[in-house]
């Protein structure tokens, strides 16, 4: 029990299949409070992990650093803002929304301190790396099989739509209440399938695959394993990433490789070549994707919604032939600008529960969406948002000096946080933040 690394293994595997499993449990009749209790397994395991490292002799006996104090300060801001009455701040979150918002904002802090108390060996971490790579390979394999063999009609009749709508509270009628990014809208009423895998999300799947590819690069360069095994594995992971059709993740992978190259000069040439090749292949793939991706069709009800959305004033083109500029990119930029404006025009914040998916689930006005940093600025005010940013930068500074691949992965994910709620992806929070905390505690390994 001195090294509860088994909890990290469960996070790596369990969170990769969490969405799919919960949707199928909903379809099997496990709903409401019962399903909420089941889905809270991850929070329960994290609480258990914190209890173990607190109880074990010497587990948390470390000298607090600037990174720790910044984490504590941000966590304190979240708790204080969770206790302030919403009407004092101008927010409108429900009690449930406040609880969900506080949980969302505090998870990185709790996960980090769990990792800070871990006492893992090099062997423990290598076994964990095998689990990460195996899980990523399984996600890529299932996703690639799914988009070419499982029809969209099966997903419409699965437990996923009702789980998202009735259990989680997301109401998006655009695709029979499947997640909005489930397919790629081409603008011609025949959407293209993209890899969603067990995450039921192309974005979350791509973030796991980016992390795994950076880890694979580190192992190939450092351990020099047999290429007969690693070339097919890496090709599978990269194919899975390509089929998510997530351009931001393509760029994040290249950014991670560039950071890796800067941190390990002895591997600079192959890493720089891999970064440039990844960008070129990624955007070439985007251009040819409409010719090779499986297409599907909207139902009559979905077409009604799609056509109404297309006729809204100011609606841009759904897709650009060159794959560079389209409605998705424009929407991300618009959302980021709106979020920044909301934070600077209301610097005291609105309180937890007024931003992002939490606000969407509880039916209140979304004051900021998508970007991690603007959402936290709405939840905890400008000062709270800046504290999270300062903590993240300090974590990167310390982490990159200890582990090149982990630092590269965190840079890639925090960069993605500009246009997505990165701490709203449980796999990343429960895996990368504990590893970052552990690495700071053991820089010598």
C-alpha cells in the first residue's frame, strides 16, 4: 500500500471506457442516483488515494514549494467562491451547479497532491507507461473499427443519447443528442464519421493519443526497443489520432515534440523531423479526409435542426476545402474572445457553475465556454484564473526539468486549454496531474 500505483492504472484504463460504460449502464436501466453513485468511482478512488498517502509514514513529508503554495492558493479561491452567495457576484448557478463547478475546479489540485504523496519506483512508472500505451492502442483500434463497421444508427439507439440528455443534462438536438462533435459536419447534409471510440468524443480520444504518442517517442529514443513492435504500435496510435479529425490535436502533438526536442538536445534532429512531418501529414490528411472517411446521413429531425442552424444570421461555411478555416475554427476564436471579454468586464467572477459544461448541464447562462482559462476566470474571478495560470506555468517549469516527455505532454495539453476545457477531460486530470506531482517530488529518478 506504500505505493498505490494501482489507482493510477485504474484511472488510465477505467477513464478511457468510462463514457461508454456509463451510457450502456443507462441503457441497461441503471439511472438517476444509482448511476451517479457508480459514475463517482473515480472521485472515490482519488479520495482513497489521498487517504493512503496521508496515512502512510512519510508520504506527504515534503517541503512545500512555490508550486504547492500556488496550488493551495488556487484551491482556496475555489472553495471561497463556492461559499459566496451567487447573487453577490451576479451569478445564477443552482446549488447543484455550484457543487459541480467546485468539483470541476478542485480536481486538478486534488490529483496533483495525490501525486505529490506517491513514492513510485522507475519500475512502477514503466509499468504504468505500458498501461497507457496499451490503453491508447485499444482506444485507437476500437475507434477505427467503429467508424467503418458500426453504423451511426446503432449509436442513436444506444444508451449514449439518453445518458447525455437525461442523466448529464446536455440538451443538443443536432445529432439525436449524441455529443455535438460525434461527426464532422461537411455542410452538405452528409456528415463524415470521425473516431470517437470509448470516450464518445473525438477530442478526448485525441488527447489520450497525443499523450501516448509523446510517451512512445520518449521510449523509442531512450530505450531503443525493437522497431518491429514499436513501428506498428506508433502507426496505430497516429492513425487513431488522424481519424479523430482534430486539427488542434495535430498541432498540439507537434508542439509537444518541439518542446521535447528543446529539452533533449541529443534527440533534437529526430524530434524536429517528427514534429514537421506530423504537421504536414496532419493537414494533408484533413484535405483528403472527405474522400476516405465513411459518410453517414442525418435523420429528418436532425436535418430540420441543421438547416435552421445553417440559416442563422452570420453562419459561416461548415467546411473549408483546404481544411484551414471553417465554422468550427471561427466558433473557437469567437468563444475565446467572448470569454476573455466576460472575465475582464466582470473581474470579480460569477462563481462556480456559471461556465462551460456545468452551466450547460444545469440550464443557466454560460458566461464563458470552451477555454479552460476563461471558464476559471468566470468561476473564480480574474485573480483566481491568474492563480491557476501561474500554478500551471510553475508546474511546467519544474516538471520540464524533471521529465521531458511529461513536460511536453503538459505543454501540449495546457496549450489546448486555450480552446477547450482541458480539466473537464477526466482522463487527463486523473493521470497527468498526479504524474506531474510525483515527478516534482522525485526529480532524481
